[in-house]
C-alpha cells in the first residue's frame, strides 16, 4: 500500500510506485473521483494518448454510411 501526506499548503507527493504505474511525468494532470468510502486517482488522457489507435483499420465508409451521418446531424 502506498500513502502520501497532505502538506500545510494542501499539496501531496505522488508515491514513486504510483507514478511509475501510471507513467506520470512532470506536468501530467490527475483527476480525483470520489467513490464510496474513498477516492480514486486517474491520469487525465490527452488526445495524444489516442495517436495510432485506429492505425491498420481498413474499414472505409460506404456512401450510404456517410450520408447517414449527415442525416443524423
């Protein structure tokens, strides 16, 4: 279990094991979610984190699919 102490300036230091497991770097943003009986911390995703996600996807939209998108707007 990892822990941190809140300073008099309301700051915490993220423990090394947590930083490593979340691949945190200086300047990264964290979001805190209140859950029943506690708190969970997650790294905020950047659009850069999704780079290459669809690489290799060869699906091309048909004319009907493209027109369907416009009709839904």
